[in-house]
C-alpha cells in the first residue's frame, strides 16, 4: 500500500488512498422517546448511496460484523415489535441454560394461564409438562405465546415479573430504547422496541449463543400432532438466510428481524409496518439482496499486521509496532473504494514506558463520499523505559535537536 509520511503538529501521519473498503457507519441519531407519525407508503430510507424507497414504516439493514448501517428508516422510532420481541425472551432462556439454571431436558409445567393464551400457539396441554428444548422450538419456530408463558413462569414465577427481568437483560446487552411488558409481544401500549434495538438483540443472540441460534434456521416443528412451518420468509428464499423472527399485530403490521450469512459477511435486517405477509416476504428479500449486492467488506489490516513502526522516546527499543488489535474489516459501497483515504495519527515519538495493548494512535478513514470513522491503534509490544544512565545521551540529543 503506497504511503506518504508527514509531520503534523508533532503527530506522525501516514496517508493512503486506493482500492480499500471502509465501514459505511452511519452516524446514530439520538433515540426517539415517543412514537413518530407513521411513514407514508414507499417513502425513502436513507443510505450512503442516497435515498432508497421502501414500503416498510420502519427499516434497518446493518452489517453484523462492522456495525455499518447500510439503510435506515425511522430506525429509532419506538414501535410495537409484536412477536419479534420473543427474541428477548429466548435470550434470557438461553442465558439461563448457559448458567445451568435451566437444562434442555428439564420438564416445565403448563399452567392454566399459559394454556389459555391466544394468538400464535404451540398448543400446550393443560397440566402437562414439556421439555425446555421443545418449548424453545415452540417459541422460535411456532411463535407460541403459550410456550413463552410456560418459560416465563418457570423462570420468574409470573409473566409480569419475567418482563422486569427482560428489561434488566435489555439494559445489560445495550438496548437503548426498549421496554418490555410481557414475554410474547402481546399488544400493550408500553411494550415497545426500535429497529436499532432489535438489530442489537439479533447480533447478541448470534454471538452469545451460537449453538442454540441454529434453531432459528429449522424449517418446521411438530408438537401435539400439529406440524407448523417456520414463518420466516427468508428461509429457503434468500441464500444464506438462517434466522430470525417474524411478528404481526394489527397495530404493528407485518415485521421481520432477519439475517443471512454469505462467506464472511452477515447482514441483519429489521422491517416493520408492512401491509401483508406477501409484502413482508418480498420487501425483506429485496432489501437483503440489495445489501449484499451494493456493499462489500474488505480487510484493511489483519490483527497482527504492523500498521507503522512508531518512534519511541527514552525506551529500550527505538520503535514500537502499531497494530489494530483485531482484524480491521471495513464496509463500503462497492463503487466508493477508489475514493478511500486512510490517515494514521499518533503523537510521536511515543514516550516510554509503553505497555502492550496500550492505545497509542488511531486511523482516520475518510474520502469523497466516504462516511468518516476512527479506528484505534494499539502498541504491539512492551517497551520499558531506559535506565537513568542510558537516558542522559537521549535527553541531551533531544535538547540539542529541539
């Protein structure tokens, strides 16, 4: 990669331009605290490429690995998430299993309240007991409200108390503007989420519970002699689709939190407020394919790559390697690659002692039409400070040279 070095106010800078890619990280707006008016049909979403029409009232397309927002429309609007909020219920269930507080083969009793639940059902039987692993499939594949209540009552004693636990977990995993009133997504004027929070929840489910996440790709589940198909329209329709959850109420319209992985890329899609199951299927497929087609991920630097050997002041080594600490994978619209500019900034020489992993610089990513972002750089090695006697010539040299 061609580099040009400059000295800017005591900070070393390296400029690079060429066929690299960077995350199109859209600047996040402050979360809305009240529901905004519904968007008109076919109103545009904002993207790094310019406006893109969608009939969804709310929408978000995000790269799961880089966090790049590819498309958003009312993404911070508080909305009824309907059954998409069941992902939060399953996050808690999976975490209870991870802690050993629930076992996959553990039998949980069915209360009358669970048995009487309306809406989507697993069709549990009153007075029976059901394995946790079967209830999980009843929630994920069949969207069973009854199965949610069985799990909620087993964990917290009541669904109301379980909703408080959902709110605690939501804050813990970074949901910024969600409030849970039940385990199912049953209509409640205070039960609200945003597209951005649903995307965050989807990513945490995938990252934190990779083994259990595979249930979301199962196409059907049979219980009580009733076979039900997974309602996710992306499965079998979009290459690489393997989750997550649909939702529908009269107030919310038809929604989907979906994901697909192709090669090393995974996209998260959230849409809501669609007028029909057919519109949900067609719009979610269109937006997912658009995200894969129009954007790409490129590794700027590998985790162990030395971005620059920075000079050290009064150290036992003359330089310290600057590294990213992890693979620096960037997302950018395909036609913008030639516009990329990367600037390396640090205050040099860097004074010793320097600890490995210490943040000592940054990469500024920009360019014509390129969304700006900053990536931290870290010391790739320890550099102890020179002893008193060896420091004297270095101090004198610096005084003479200014």
